[in-house]
C-alpha cells in the first residue's frame, strides 16, 4: 500500500512538471526577424536593441543568444501563433 502511494505521488509530480513546462512555453512571444538578404530568423521573446553597438540580441529557438547588426535587419514581426 505504501509503495503504491509513493508511485502515485511520483506520477503526480511528473504530470505537474510537464504541465508547468507546457504553460511556460505557451507564454513566450515569438518574433520573426527578416534580414536584408531575405533570410528569416526566429526569436523567443522580443529582440533587444543596444544603442551603443547598434545591434539586436535575441534568443533563438535552440536557446542560444544571437546578435545581429541593425543595418542587416529589414523587419521584426511578432508571430501570430
């Protein structure tokens, strides 16, 4: 009986963790950055502009920080999905 209760607690904990992870991912806004050469880049969260270096920094879908020059950016749009 005791081991069954422990198993149920473990399952409940896993379900709660997965639900929290899913809700966190849904709360992030995604942006598409189109560069002057026509390439597109996906950003998680709004890209930040640095006045000093004249660059945008954003986090890509793999979680890496990416920096791109302002002169290379044609448009930044929030995705509808």
